[in-house]
């Protein structure tokens, strides 16, 4: 019996969890097929289900952050334009 821990890639974990969600095979069959303990499959499946909402919610946060960033950049452009106009008038005197 090996006590060495294996590290699985996120892609592998997602593949196993998605396969488990399809319910085409039992967890025991998936365990044999992928060489992973059934508890790990259940944990990955649970993590996928809990994290799915965050994936879709992240797009909303990103859109709001982007909109806020664009507004801040326009304000900064306006401020710099006013400063530039002011300084160019002062230099022409």
C-alpha cells in the first residue's frame, strides 16, 4: 500500500467531477476508472456544485468593476485635459 500523495491537476479534478455529475456511472466505477478514492470524487463533485455559482457571478462583478474603472479613467482624462489646457495657456503668455 502506497502512502505517497498524488497531486491532481484542476483539469483532472473538473473532468472527474463533471463525469460524476452525469450519473452515468457509480462513484465506485469512477473510482476504479480514474484511480481516485470515492471520497475524493464526492469532494470534487461537491466543490464543483458549490463553486459553479461563483463562476457565473464573477462575470457580473467583473463587468461592474470594469464599468467603474472606465468611469474613473474618464474622470482622470478630464482632469488631465483641464490641467493641460491651463498649462498651455500659461506658457503662451
